[in-house]
């Protein structure tokens, strides 16, 4: 039972970590895309 509880806790903390990383890379990507769009508009 203790192993199962630890696994559930691990999954929730891993999900939190993944969510933070996804949010970070998503904002980086949108910033990069916005810059690239400005460059193509200048062309």
C-alpha cells in the first residue's frame, strides 16, 4: 500500500514538473514564432 501511495505522489509531482516545463517551452516557442513572423513581414 505504501508503494502505491508513493507512486501516486510521484506521478503528481512528475505531472507538475512536466506542466512547468511544457509551459516554459511553450512560451519560448510562441516568443520565437512571434520574432520569426516579424522577420518574414519585413521581407
